[in-house]
C-alpha cells in the first residue's frame, strides 16, 4: 500500500467562503472528492492543514525517514514567502508535488514567484478541486 501525506497551508480551511476564483467547494469536499476518485487504488492519504508556518514546517519534518511514498503540498500564500517551508521540503527524500487550485500565473504578479516550488518534483496549478487527485496520480505513475 502506498502512503501519501497531503499538507495544506493558510486560508485553505476557508475554501467555500473565499473569493470565487477558488470555487465553492470546501477543503472537506475536496478531500472527499479525492478519496472517491482514488478509492480503487491501494493507497492511504493523511491530510493536514494549518495557518501557521511553523506547524507546516514541523509536519514536513515529521516525514524525514518516514514510510510515506510522497507528499502533495499546497503551501498557499506561503509558497511566495517561506524560505522555512522551502528548506524543510529540501530535507525530504520522497517525491513532492506542489499544487495550487488556481492558475497562479494568471493572477497577481507576486503569485508567479514560488519559493517552495523550487523544492518540489512537480508543480500543478489551475486544476481547482482536481489538483490533489491528479497530484497523487502523477506520483503513482512516476513509480510505474
């Protein structure tokens, strides 16, 4: 069984209440959709969300020498600012997919600069609620 960690950053706990660009689904809706789309795969997913940078760093560090097969992370706004998250990601020896619900390149210019993405194996953006499902699929196909 493959085991994946999914980490979500600030304000993603308020999906469904945020700007229309993020859609109407909540993070729980997205978790349920992702689980449903992957139900035929032999995988487990552990989800984590925090608005606090240090908690996200701690969660990433907990993956060092763990039995996880990959990480899907949506660092949200921290993607553009967090050297600490970038450095924690660099500690990992598992593949990392950074996802963003929106197309960061069609939004404010500062969003196109992503510090954390430099530590990721893959980057996916603009896929809305399908980002997590497709991120995990990309990790599974990478191993084939």
